[in-house]
């Protein structure tokens, strides 16, 4: 098995860069509505790559062009071991070319990075997975465990046209899967000179909400004590200014304990924020997973400057920790106050998987085999992934898209950000780690 990691004919990292570039060049922008190109072109491309090495796949389309790919791979376990779902999404958030240094859909290689929308979210993992699967299939190194490969549509808008449809309408494609591995985990952050690899073991719940205030319309020159713009603005200001208390969930207690050892102090809720700051730029994301959060994101009211409207709206993006949903909604209701309607546009549950078992051991071993001096620990992710849907079928879920990153790279800023890019050597590292991982599952 050792030779397979160096033989260029079956090198799992041999084509990962070109696969990533090709996927980036296929525009799959998801605007959150019916606009956009959809995922069908990318889905057909993935299906062709799998077919080329003898892996049959199926396409599942919802509406026009909202297409997901599912393929069965691996063996038929005789040990009673359940199947493993490996999943990534094909859609990306939009990008404005004028804001970027390079064309966001060029897949350009520059300064040791692959640039483009989706380079880290998450066509990098799609490419790693495809590269490894294709190399193993060519060389006959097919895992004995049943593997379901899944490349979904619509993750960036909640998965309602992708993973949710597969779970609710095509669950037979996922039958037997007891564990799942997807995005936003396995990347490194440097803490006091040591690389710490963060494996996602939990996600915050999501509450995308529309707030609506009603009032009395009238002339803008007159006194109006029932102005809905004033009402909604006051509510938004209260929400935006609120300081949510620190709450440590199991994954974050484990991670901060590991950081505390490096810093020479015991991790507690009182010093949690200071320990999070040890992660440098990654603290932007990790600081959001030791508390509930709620950010106002959109405002809407009126149609003319001298008319007080009868209605004003605001949208907020709420995220709540596992075990703290009731606290989140109770606090939000107090902040919003009376007379404002709260409507849920998307409400998805948080989740946390115990950080133990054979799959966790396999992830840890595969990382340490490529980076022996590293630390591997779980974390809770601030955003949401398709795992929220797949967990409805009872799967233990983790995020594991391994990347060894430069200490000075502001990685978390690249998610949905301008000039999104991924290091070439990080892609190749990730493919090698995934290959070792599949040796061990």
C-alpha cells in the first residue's frame, strides 16, 4: 500500500489541481432564488469523471438545472459495518468580477494558489474526493466498506433543492449509511507555532428570519408616532448591540482544552474568548461558536421620501448553539419587542456528534501520517452544511476536508469572500490525507 502513495500512475493527488480548476470554471452561482445557471453542467461533468473510471452515477434534478449526483462505490461489508456517505456541494455563492484580482470563474493558478469562486467552498473538496476515488478505482484499491458519493445542489441556499430532496424523496440512495463526512473541517490553524487541525463535529442551528413592523402611513412632514420604520430600526439596533453570553458545548470544550495546554492554562468559560484569540484570524469564526449570534442583514421600507410607509421589514441571520435554541428564541423575542411579526424563512436544527469512534480515529491517523507534529481536535462550525439534512437519516456526521494551510493565510475570510483561493500544495496534501483515510475506514 505504501507504493500507491508515490506511484505517479495512481497518485491520489495527481489530478486534484486540474479537477479543481475545471470545476471552478463551471459557473454554478446560487443566488438563493430561481436565478442563476444551476448545477446541471457541473453535475454532468462529475458524472462523466466517475463514468470514465467505471463508476455509475445517477442525476437527480429539481426544477430546471438544480441537479445533484449520487454514486455507489466500495464493497459490500460483511462485518455489519454501515455505509459511509462522502458528500460535497456543487453550487457556489455569487461573485462580482470587478471586485476580484482575477476572473472568479477562471480557475487561474497564481502565486501557488488556485483562484476562483468555490476554491475553498467547496470545489476544493469535490476535486480532492474525485481525484482520490478515480486514482483508487484505476488501481483497484476500492474500499471494502460501502461508500456513497454525493455531490449536491443548492447547499448555499439551505439545501432545499439538493440534500433535502435526496433525504425526503430518494432516501433509498442513502440506505445503509450510518456515518457521513463532508465540508468545513480538517483544515489547519496555527497556534503558538503548532498546527491544529479542526474537525467539524457540530454545527449551530440556523434561523433566517423576517421581522415586519406595521404602522400608520402618512405625510412625511407631519408628526407620526406610529412609524414602522422607527419601530423596526429600534428593534434592529437592539439585536445588533446585544452581547450574547459565552456557552461552551462539548466540541468547543475539547478544542479549547487543547489550546489551553499550549497556552499553559485551563480552559474555562471566563477565558474562552482569550483562548479563541490564540487562533488569530480564525477567531472571526471560532468566536461565533462559543455563543449564540444574530446579525441584522437586510432592511426594507418605503417608496418615497415624503411618505411614511405602513410597513417596514428587516431580515436577520440567527445562529444558535446545540442545546441553546430555547434561550436564543426567548432572548430574540425580548429584543424584538411587541408589535413586530417574526417569520421564519429557514429554520434548521443544530447538531453535535460525539467526537469518538473508529471514524474519528481514522481522520486523526490520516492527518498525523502526513503532519506528525500536528494536533487534531474537534470544533463547532458557525455556518450550516448539508449535514443538517443527512443527519435526519440517523448518520453520525463530521466535516473533514483536510488542508494544511500557511500560518499567515486568513483562511476563514475566503469563505464567500473576494479573491477566494486555495494553496496548490494544500489541495495535494488533502488528497493524500483522504487517500489514507479511505485505507482506514
